[in-house]
């Protein structure tokens, strides 16, 4: 068996410019790995040209390579993954290649580990368009066959891959995501006020949603449930639906039915530095998803000490535990449970504190330890 720390090439070319879920995962993991380079891992990273300089500053002890410019476009990236990435793994002397977003080279020339973030393409197929569903189902099946080890962010995802695709449980490692406490923290009054002013909500209470606007996130039901929960209140809290635009046409239909006296804001992407003020300044962070592979948005909200309302689907109870409130995916039940939270300030305070305490258990350092162990097993 080879001794010494494994030399790992992490392919970060799939990280999107908006630093969404996969970006948070890759950045958090690399940040934690940077603290143990040399002692537990030798690290090489390939990223888009726009990211390479940032990774170089972030990881001075790692070898950072800029991918060809064309790789910024997805079809070119997938083609390069099959041909250019194996060559790069050879050039940097990688013992293991880590692909952090479902796909991997069919012939890498060294052991490969792949992160499969969720199995909802199989469990919730109706929430994806046909082309996306077909692509990711094929990618997951291929990775389960080809990868030496598969890393998943929750036991629920592991169990679904075993149940639905007969994945080998001895080759699947569970590495929970972490949360950066410097980026996500209970906000100061100044941070809350700055975000409220930027959104035009100074002096106005609000319910927050942060995430991609795709059908699986169930935003239309949240909008309809919020309307029912606050419609007759003398000072109804606004609803702020922040994040990427996504492809859920039902959101526009739900928005069209919002009564004129209620305020619903869709600010799109918020600045990363504004997220603690946005989440922590809300009365409630609501996330009534049909199912998640992990549920990073609820963990980030918990770290900001805001009470969270979510669903007990797939991995979400693994993250939230007893520190969040649960509802169903149905608008009527969302209305009941949201209204109950809005009317119970002591419960909101208790949930905010419990969520903040629980969020401390999820660290990128722990996630990095599981990844390193998986890479050691793959190399062996």
C-alpha cells in the first residue's frame, strides 16, 4: 500500500459563477483541506479561469491550474472532462481524481471519487424537465459503476441510491456538508438594517426563502400558504423569495394571485455578504421542499439563528433534527404551520437558538476528514 498523504486532483470546473450549492460545497471543502495540505493530503485543483486566481490565494500550498477558457460552457466542459481532465490528472501526478458534481471521466488513468448530491432525479422525477432528468440519471448510474468511491451528503441519499439503484453500500461514504460560521452567523442590527433598506423593507417584518426557483423547492405552495397565513393580519409580513431564477412557471401564476395589499419581493441573487442579514433578519426562513440530498439552505439559515420551517422529506430531518419546525408540501398546511410560528414568538426564539446550536455540529473540517478517508481507500 502506498504510504504518505494521497495526492488528489479536485475538478472544480463545475462550480457556477453564482456560487450556488455546488459552489458552497467545493469552496467549503477546499477551505478545510487547505488547513491540512502536506500532513493529510497533497492537493491540486483545476478551476475555471475566473476562479483560478481566487483558489491560488485561498490555497497557497496547493497546485492550482486554470482550465481552458472553453470549459466555461457546459458541453465543452463535459467533453474536456473525458479527455483533458485525465491528461491533467497524469500531469499533476494525482493518486486520486475527485469529481464533485455527479459526472466523471470514463477512463481517468487513476482512481476516481464522485460526489452524488441527491437521488431526487429518481425519487421526484416529475420536478425535472425531461432532458435534465435523463442526463443526471445517466450520470449517476455511470458514476456508481465507474467510481472507486461515491461520496454523498446524507444517509438518506445513500439509502436511496442503495434502494433504487442497487449501489454497493461498501463503496458509498456519507460526508455531511458544513457551514462557514464566518459567512453565516447571527447578524448584527446593522447587518439586518442594511439588507432591509436594500430590499425596501425598513421597518417591515418578512418571511425569507433562499434557493433556486426550481419545481422541487415548492415555491408556489410557499407563496399560496403565506397568502393564507397573513391575509387578514393588520400588519402582514412580506415574503421575500431570493435566489436564482430557475424554471418553475407555476411561481408566476402563484405571484399573480397575491392580493394587492400583501408584499412579495423577488430580488434575485443577493450579495454573499448580505445573506446573514437577510436570513437572520427574517421572522421565519421557510423551505417547504419536496426533498433534498442535504438541505444546505436550511443549515445556513440555522447558523444565522433564524427559526426554520421545512418538510420532513429525505435528508431534511438529518439536518434539522428537533431544531426546526416541520410542515407538509401542501399550501393549506404550510399556512397553518407558518401562522402558528408567526403567532408564537417564544417558540421562534427557542427554535432560532436550537438551530444555531445544532448548526455548529456541521463543519467543513469534518466533511474534509471523510473525503480524505475516501481518497485513501480509493488509492488503496
